[in-house]
């Protein structure tokens, strides 16, 4: 039966099968220049302006390997628990495409920069699982073909070679992924790790992270893999999940109806939520790899490795565990606070400045993130520095200001960027701890609320909260709460 006549399978049929998924993830390295020349990698430049004879593939132009790109590839490999090979080689991957001016892509074939790593993922209600990494290899990117958006797009394809020669690493997984949720979790963890170590922005809108998925299905309990289809160029997490779910359902429906899955390359259409055949891979294309004659083997000395290792930062999973063990944070809080490196660094600085990690977590996750979101800002743009927020929290801990007063001061810190002491001095917001001054406020509140006094003395002790609130209101939040409670208990 032709795959064109098959749609999708119902859940009860899909449940009989086990998906087998492997991913190939292309990541643009965050270098300022291309991998084999000095052209800029900046995004958004006018078409065909970030180019030179090397990335245009002009005769006689010779590539020179970007040392910084190698260091970033090694950092990524170490973060993915891979073994970095002391010697790796570049090869020419030959194929014709309009946006590949050399007629070949410089990549790595049988001797990649690193191999045999893993990423640990966690899917809800399932135990943690390791997804194997087969290899990490370096390569240059092709240009970009524009098939639409021009008046004559029905007749011509436009080519922009600004991306040609941009440094990439390709991360190839083992076929260890068993669901779209696992694939989503893997890509999420991978992106977080690479952003943490600053080797890539992983901005999918700019093409800095792209993913191909190899998908097959087999009956549960079977050992032999089914025939796989490759879904190309998935450029968002949501599209990855949708494409996998459709492709799994399509293959099950095809098998159950008596057909067979074809080995082919498919594309995902976000508008329909479906994949469609692009080209057959019954006979795998021969790229005619051969060693790149213009580049010597890449040799990574022990000294160079040690230097790169010394620059590695704490990885997200390690930092999460440390925040839980060292600071006593809840698992959820640690997860949120380590989602981004800038946020994680900010929280840790607040925790140290305040001396109260739990209070720091509450302020950062609640008041600060709420204010930043309302203002359309990121943690990087915060008008309140980590030191200033830590100082505010410390003032609460010392009993110099109340929690309510701190909230008011924080709003002014967000608006002005000034520190808490500066705002307190300017607006006379120091906490009132003087017993005589507090007694005067308490006496006035008691006198103004005889009904509540009678209720309290009649045994309704919950009214105490009302009195505290009234005193805090009368003092503009400046009364020392502990002293207020003591005086109220005595006078009532």
C-alpha cells in the first residue's frame, strides 16, 4: 500500500508499538568569525556581504581553521560527557546544491572531534534516563536558498551566502529516544547546557539550532529496528514534538494496513501538522567523503585540553544539586533558578549578599521576576543589582525594616535603580522600633476599634492580625512587627 493513501493510527494501535528515535542536532558556535576564514558570523547583514574568496569557494582560496571554534566544540563535547579525540580529521562531503558554492561541505567523517557521551533527561512520572551521544563533529554551514518572498519566486530561487562557512557542530545521538516527550526533554537539556557554557546562543529563530530526526517503529518486545524515515530541518521544540507524533502515527497506520515504511527523507509542514516525502533514501546517497587536502589533522595537546578544561563552568544539573544541598532549596525552586545561567548567577549573588538563600529564592522568583516580566526586561537588564537586592533582604533579617516596608522600597528600587539605604534616607522610611512611638500608635488603634477589642478579650484571638494590620497601616509599614505584637499582647 502506498504511504500517500495512509493517514494516521488511533491511540490503541499506536500503543502496540515502540518508537525508536535518534536525533542529529546542528548547533552554530558563538564565534565572531567563520570556521575557515575571517568573515563575520553576524545575523541580519545584507545578503552576500559577509563573504570572501574562502567562503565563496573561489579557486585557489585556502581554509584556515578557527582556533576559537575548536575550543567551543571541545567545551560542548566535555559538557556532553564525550571523550575528546586527541587527533581528528576534516573531510570533504561532496554534493551539489545551489547554496553550496564549493560543491562540497568541509566536515568530519570517520575521525570526529569527540565520541561516546550522554545527556540525562527526565520526563514526568518516569525515572531519569541517559540518552547516548554517538559523536560530535565540526563542519561549516552552507548558504541559504530563498524560495519565496520575491516577485519572481515562481521562477527563481535566490541564494544568500552569508551563512556559508559558519561554524557548526553536529551532535548525533544513539537511537535511545522512545517518545516525542523524551525527544523534547533531550533537546531542552541540550540547549540549556550549550547556553550555560556559552558555546552557542541556540537561537532557533536565527537558525542557530536545527534538528533532524530519524524515526522508526517496532512492535513492543521486538529487538529488530523498523525501517526509518528522516524528518529534516525541525527548527522549534514544538515542531519537533508535532512532527514525531505525526510520523509515529503515520508509520503505525501504514504497517497496520499492510503497507511498509519507505526509507526516505521527509519534511514537516507546520501548517498541516504533517510530514511529507521529499526524496527516497532506498539507496543511500554516496557523498564520496575523502580527507580534506587543504587542512592538516587537528591535534589537541594535553596542555591545550587542560587549558580548555580550566575554563569549564558548573553545569546546570550539578548546580541544581548544589542549590538543593548547600542552600536547602526545594527541587522546584532549584529547577527554576538554574534554568538560565544569568538567572542562576544572579540568585547566587543575592543569596551570598543577604545571608538567607531561601528568602533570596523567594524574592528572585517572585518579586523580581514579576517586576521584570511586567517591564518586558530580562534578568540581564534588571535595574536592581544582585548586591542591592541582597542588601534589602539582609535589612529584613536584621529587623531594620518590615516585610511590607521592604516591598514598598523594592518597588522604588525597580523604578529608580537606587539602593534601599538611599531610598530609605531620602523618603524617611526607616523602621520605627522606638517603644514610646509604637505605644502611641497602638493606643490610637485600640481606641479607634472598641468592637475588635471586645472580640479579642472575648476569646477571638484571630483579631490580633487585624490590629497588627491597622498599626502597620498607620505607620506606613514602618513599625517593627515583632515589637508591635509584643505591645498589642500586653495592652489587649
